[in-house]
């Protein structure tokens, strides 16, 4: 695999990317480390919660004209949210109507990033004041600058994050897809209605899947709203449907019979966050203008481990569609609960029909139960939630597909999770692969270093199937039963060659700067928050990796004490756990009904922007997205 010889100027010329410096949002505190750089460069790092980012996604344009240098990224980004000091200084809500689907671009292979500033519904004006004295400083959002996807407010929508990005070929006037027509960027995300008034809502139900699209990468990167098409609702909504955890893929291999098709998988919660919950697949054959959906898994969930979440979708050089997710096997080592497993379903007709799902790996979920959030956390009590969802990639030979080996590689976090009380071995970032369209799979191998506890591993495969890259957040201490001790972690990028039918040994390509995960936070402050995934993408020459990073997040002793008190409040039976996804909904319902929460009052939260370290280089809540570009070490 030869080194990249194309100069950046050639890439810029190919896409006519003429950037206007005044139109770009580049943080005063945009940072670069050693062989890595901040991706969410629009962030003002000093104040919570606008300094909070998580759940990154990245895609590399496979168009030959881009020479592998044009990338797009997305992240959950609170950049446009109100500061905690607006209103009560110890409340940090998600501001109603303000989007969180941040977007960034790179034109130098992921070495540097820009984050455009668009116009939309924004709470950047809601700074508030340090109280007392009490003054009227409740947040009143307005049309203003945003660092998230544009054209949602104008369409009565809110971009709600869970970003997923993919490049595909543009469709010509004759309806044919070709790389010579240019590239289209697809950005899938969750969306909610801007208005609570049913007559003003854009769709039924509480949460839908939407996709944004642009053919004008130069305009999109320069902050031009009109460079993006209006968002399209993908999920087939009804009043009880909560659509969640989506991923997108565009068939990018010219050899495929379905070249240019776009696919989105997601979990469809059919009773607003509860059972039943099937995996559904949406397909578009017209560049995302219209979509058809079909259920590809059972829907039943009896709360015995037989639900399903965390899907991943890819295509091979023949256009076969593969959808993976975490669900249940038929094994029951602890009856009546089902064992967890990674499942796969395939389509040979461009996503119109699917085979029955099959188990491709038995798994043991990572994490320990955390009473603060009511979920599994990775690093300790009041910690960052975690999962064992699959990450999948296929060496499909893009952009041509010629001679592709179609190596399918899957990774996930496999437990059990060690604790400071019971000890145990570290979790593993298990990797397994298939060379026959998923019929047979290798035995899993651990891609993580022995000293690492790998959270949210993500995989990328070079199009020629000769290189496997894995990125994850590396923790080094066991799950903590108190909030007293640091919980250090850093981003890790590792690589293995693939030859014949087997992968070589994985070794480090990069280690990011460490940081204390206690400095991250849910908006309600009761626990840490580092999202649900990391991401990687690869060419035949390099990989781009993006991860949740806390090197500039400051631990706050006042928050630690509050979290310890909140855990005691819950474990003593006086209160409820408060996960990031449900706490705000519960608060809004109580405000609407003008009712106080039942039972005794919870502990009083501190004021993050008054009681915690808040400087540009070290601030409470400052979780960023960092990443880098890493050349194939064995070209």
C-alpha cells in the first residue's frame, strides 16, 4: 500500500473548497496533542454544559477525486446549550428546542478539523449570572449562531444527536449513481418535534430518525445553511414510537448491484422507551429522498435479556447488506434470563428482504450496575454508562470493489468487569472475522493491551482487507465502589495486519493524553457521561479514529460529594436512579403537571460553573472529541 502522495491542494481543488475564515467556528482553545487533535473545535471549553461532547462518528469520502483526504465527523455537542448559570445555577438542562448534532470537516485526512457556524435556534445567549443575588436570568433562546446541523428549526424539528455519517456517490440527472457526479454526505441522527403543540408537530411520536444531506461540501464547511438539504424523516412514526440508536451506511463500491443505495438501521421502541423493541432497516434508492422500512428482528422483550440494541450496518462489494446488533441467544446460563449475543441478518436484494437473524458470537456484557443512573457503568459508582454493542466494518474494495476480499470484522467489549472489591481480569476488546459473507467466523481474539480496560471499542478495515484498526477508551483501574479515587482513561488506537485467513498481533499506534472521567457529567450532574460509542474509518493507507476524551476535564470535589450523597439517597430507597435519557423527560413532566417529585427531596446539587474548576484548559464537564490520522505501519 503506497503512501499518500496527493497534496492537500489537489484535494481542495477537486472539491472547490474555498473557505471563508470568518464563517468558520474554530475555538479559541482548539488543541493539538502529540499525534492527535481536537475534533470538536467549536467548543467553548470553560463552561458546562456547552463544553460537553460525546458519541463521535467519522467517515472518509471514498470518491477517488478526494484522494482519501476529505472527512466528515459528527458528535453529540452541547455547544449551543445554555450555561448552568442561566436560571438556577445548579441546574443544567438540555435547553428546549436547541439541537445537539454537531458536525465537523477535515480536508487533510483528519489531521486538522473545522466546525462551521450556521444559523438556527440557539441558547448561546443564555449566560446567566452567579447567584445570589437572585435576578431574572432564565434562558430565552433565539435565532442565532449554532455549531450543529442547520435547517431543523425551520422544519419544526430539533437535532437530537446519536450521530452517524456516511459518504456515497451522487445520483446524476439520469438517475444513475457515479463517483464522477461527485459525493453526497449523509448525516443520520435522532430528531424530536420543536413544538409540544400537537398541531404544530412535524411527525407523531417522541423521537424519530432523520437524515441530513449535502452535495456542497465547500458550502457546508463554510457555514452556509443552504448547502444542506432539508432533513428527511426516515422512521415510520406513530404516536407511541421512540426510534433510537441508528447507524447509516451508503453502498460505496461500484461493483455492487445496489451501488448508491443508503441504509439506516435502528432500534424501534414501540411504547416510548419500553418493550417491544425490534431492529428495523430503512433503505433509500433515490439518494435519501424517500425511504422504506422493514422489521428484521423479533420485537418481543420480556425484560429477561431478550431485547435488542446497538445496530451496525455495512455492505460488501456484491451489495449484500449486513446488519448486526446485540440481542439474546437461546442459551440461559442464569434462567430465566437469556445470555447476550451478537446477531446478524443479511439481505441479498438490496435491503428488500432479510434472512432470519443468526447468532455470530456469545458475549458477556461489560459494566457493573450503577444505582446513580440505573444502568451498567464502566468505571464505578456514579460513573459513565457502558454497553457491549457491536462495531463492524467490511473490506469491500471501495471505491471500485474490484478484487475485494470482503473481510468482515466485528469488535465489542466483553466482560466481566473487575471491581475494587472483588478484583478480576480486565475486560477485552474481542475481535472476530469472516471471509465467507458471515457464514463462518474465526475464534475471537483480544485487540486490547493486557493492561487496558477497553470501553466502546470500534473497528475499521482497509478496503483491501489487509489492515484492521481498533480504537477505544483505555481505563486502568477497576470499577470503583466510591467516588474518591481518580478514574484515569485515554484514547487508544491499535493495529493488526491481516494476511491469508488470520490477523496478526495487535499493537499500539497511538495513546492519547490521560484524563479523569469523573470530570465528565450527565446534564443532571448525578453521574459521569461519555456517550455510547467511538468510531474509526480506514483507507488502504491510513485510519482515522475519533474517541471520547477527558484530558481537559476537571474533577470537582463538590460534584463528587453530591454524587456520593445521591447514591446514598437512591440506595436507601428514598429516590430513583436518574439516567441521562430519562431524567430530563421526568423533570419536564413534573414541571408540566406542576408536581414536586414524590418522597423526600434529593441532595442539593452544587453549581458547576461557580463551585468547580472552570478554565479553558481544565474545566468540569469538558468532555471533548479527539482523534487522529494514523498511517498503515506496514505498507
